[in-house]
C-alpha cells in the first residue's frame, strides 16, 4: 500500500504527463524504453516495472557509488536513455553531472521528466543541521542509501511506476499492472523480514560507513561503533584502537562492511574482539543469492542471523 508521501508524489506526477507531451519528451511507444540506472538496485526495480525495457546499470555491487568514472560507454548509454533512474541526495554528485553534460540528452537532465531521483519520493534520515568539509562525506540532504529500507523501497516503486507512465503514456497500464504485482509480492516479504528482524533488534554491530543505516533502523540493530574516523575517510590505526577500546568489554556480534570496502581494517578489529567480519552486499549483485531485490534482503538477514547466533553461543 503506497504511503501518503508516495501518493503525493504520484499526484504531482500527473502534471508531468502534460509537461512531457508539451515538450515532446515522451518516449516513443513503438519500442521498449531504454533505462539508465545509476545503481544496481534501481536497475533491478526498473526491470520489475518495465520487463521489456533495455536497462543499463552504471555501477555494480563491488563499486563505491560515490566514485565512478564517467567512461565513454556510460556517456553513450545515458545519451540513448529515455529515462535515468538514480538515487539523488548527492550520492552521484561526483560523476552524474559530468555524465549528463557529456551525454547531452535533454530527456535525462535534472528537472526533466526523464530524470528520476528516488530520494525525491521518500523522507530521508540523518539530515545534518549543517555541513562543512571538516565533517567528511556527509550529505546535506540526508543519508542517500534509502533502498535498504524495504518500506521506502515500496514507496519508490510506486513513484517510479508513475514516472514511467508519464514519459510513456501508451505503456501506462503495463507499468501500473507491474507495480501492483510487485507490491502484492513485496508486502508479505516485508512481514516475513519484520519477523526475522525481531530476533536481531537490540543487537550491536560495528560498522564501516553509514551504508546500512536504513537497514539498521528498520531492523532495530544498533551500530555502536564506526571504524571510519569520519564518513568517507579510510580507517586509521589510531582510530581503530579507539574503537577497540569502545567495544572490547562488550563486543558487538559482528563487524560489518560492504563488498567494495577494504577488508583489512575491519579484519583487524574483528580478530581482536573474536567476532566475524561480514562483507555484505549493499545492493543487488550480478549473481548469487543477492541477485534480486528480495534476494538482497534475504541474504542480509541470513548472514546477520547466522553471525548473531554464533556470537550468542
């Protein structure tokens, strides 16, 4: 069931349909849409809502989405795109504007109907009162890793289906139907994950960066220490020793990082507190258990539950 925020988004998008038609920006209905996704989670979601679309993801699970090279292949892919689906909230600020400029695709410029930012559809967490360079990699709009909250993800799906319908009115019924099917499948999965989260709520983890912050909040898992001295800055030995002093008396059940982060600092801490280092997928992977959106959440729960059970023993 879409939230009130998503319903407001969908109502606003009604005006976009007229705008797209007036500007001649609606994608041709004689062919499948071409979708440029900034991250794998949005490629996976677009595939659910527009299964006939040609979809290109700019990044993969072993890449830091903050730092991507504007390669010629990505420029060409964005140039062809009918719609670009990205996170927003400055996650791609280091590379997307350059890509847009070089691609020269007016359909996918910021503010155009063919530029969809997921962060615009939901309320973000951890919005700082102020931001300056001394704070590290802090996003003024809030934490951008919103796809790791399954309920926010459902809201984004409804908003994206509405946007697809706006740029391709001829396919609107198909996008609406695909979203309805996906939401009907997703809702019971959320309830299943909620039950699994109950056994993890209140348990502690040490982390690297805020990549899983939405997931921690949704599950009730508590990140009690961050091995990064500041967001986006690599861990230093001095900071690691401080973290060790924080958690040594009552160790968290795991040290958690993403697939793309250097495992050595996390391993240093994990060995000294006799807990596992979990390199978890922070997005959909190319293959394996996390190769779908629901598989991503299943994998997170499987790995974390196993580690928590081991720590309890």
